[in-house]
C-alpha cells in the first residue's frame, strides 16, 4: 500500500509530494521526480524548527549514503502569510517512513535534535545573551532608568520564550525507528 505526504515548504513555490511504496520513496518537486531506495539511507534526523509567533514546525531530514538528502516538515505554506499545520499527516508519514527505512537498512541511524556542535553553539549564545541582558537590566536599575530595565526584562522574557524550546527540544540524541521522539512531533488533537 502506498503512503503519501504533500506539503509546501516555502511561501513561494509549489508543493513537494512523497510517495512511499515498500522500500522505495518517490519525491516529486514538480520540476523533478527522484526515486530513493530506502536501503541507501544513512541517517534520519528529526528537529524542532521555530516558526512565526504561535507556530511550531517540525522537520525530518533524510540523508543518503552518497550525501544527498531531502526534508519534509509539519508546516505547509498556503500563501505568504498563511501556513497550515499538518499534524496527523506528518505524524503518520514520518512513522511509516522510519519503519520502512529501518526495514530496508537496519544500519540506518535515527537522530533527534541538531548536530551537537550547532546545539552547543546555540546554547552558549543563548546563555551569554541572557547574562548580558541581566547585566543591562542591573546597570539600568543602578542608574535609575526603570523604563530601560523594564524593556530589558521584557526582551529577556521574549528571548527565553523563543530560545528555550530550540535548546531543549533540539538536544542531540538517538531514538529507535519504532519510538519517534514525541516532543519532536506536532501535538495530536
């Protein structure tokens, strides 16, 4: 039985369609059609990708042994300002694809989160930014600039709200193909 998934990865441009049939995946970008043998998959990486305010996007990147890769995400763009969360479709297709990859290549690695160097760099920059913001707030309060301190505090809160999920959810780790990381999947229902 063929399992399909279609999404528009960008506000401009056409949709990309995926058709999973046994140990083969057909990727149709509208310009080109590629057939991927799932036995050639080296890694599957699932990540959290921050979207616009109030939107979360989750992405799956599949890398082949020859270095080629393809991605699909849980967010499908309808226009420049409107995107749709494909919760059930993404969850179902990601699970089916991971199961098919594990069956075709038991050596394939399943990784959650960003590469370690990128996750670590993001974490360090986030911590340094928050420390600098705390220093700014402290200096503003010492100089009697309550307004500047309040603006700094507001910016710090917004920063934590945006950066914390990127650091927490994208911590690198392995997972099993039959147990996808629930925190890297759009919430059902």
